[in-house]
């Protein structure tokens, strides 16, 4: 890639790439950022694409069958000095690692991208009446307890939302109940696209 192309990566786009890479994106050893989602999230993929389209390979939005035979949609961010550096920062030992320094680059819009990737909201109903009792907002980070503590401290300091940790099958996740989930929704709702609103607490 020529230097002129490298200069087109804006600071905002760099932060988008950080958020996408922390979430479901993967940076390969060559520095390409690879984005794939199931077909049900095609509108979300197209939204992501709109934010970084000038950085995407000539193939643009692509379709494929996953290893389990399910169709997927996605795109690839072409390699650059920035993506190669991001690979070194996020994968210092070959494993995705999230630090406070990299989190500090993210604002509410970028956190919303991460939430649309890895966040979810489930509902708890009162069985005798069927009325909504609570909601549980979960961020599946797939990192260990110590890294999760870094993330939840950042969320509290940056956005004023208190998460706790919950042990999953083979990792820890960040969770909060309805009151904090609603605070989170107030922070992120302006940046969550309509097809992904179901991931926020009501």
C-alpha cells in the first residue's frame, strides 16, 4: 500500500478498528482485520462497513459458508502500519489481550460497536404472573478474571455503569442487572443500530 493510502486512516477510523478488533474481529499475523458475522446480522455488517469502507479490500462485502456450514457475511480491512501495530498491541503473546491503555481510546460510539459484537441482554420473568422481573446485560469478553477487572473498572470510570463478573463454562463474563443495564442503554442507545437494539436492557 502506498503512503497516500495510509494517510487516509483517520483517528476516528483507528478507534473503530480497535473496537472491532476487541470484539468479534480478528487480526491475522499479516495485519489484516477480518470481520465475519452470521447472515442474520447482515445489516450490522453493512453498518460496520460504512464506517471503514475506505480501508476495506477491493473484494468489499463478501459471503461464505462457515466451517459448520452456516452462511456468513463480512469483509477484510487491508493491512497497514496501523493494523500491524494493533496486532502487536492486542496479541502480544499470540492471544488477544485487553489493556486499560487500549480501552482509553474508546468512546461511547466505539463501546457500542463492541457491545453489538459481544454484548447481550436476557430477561427474567416472575413465573406466577409472567411479568418481567429483571434483565441481565452480559458482555462476553472471553478473557480471564484479571483482564475483566480492567474492563469493568474502565466501564465504571468512563460511563458510570457498574458491572460484576460471572463464571461461565470456560471463561468469565461481565454482567449487570436491570438498573445498571438501563444506565448502559442510556449511554449506548444513540449508537446502536435498530436491528441490534435487542441487545440493550429496556
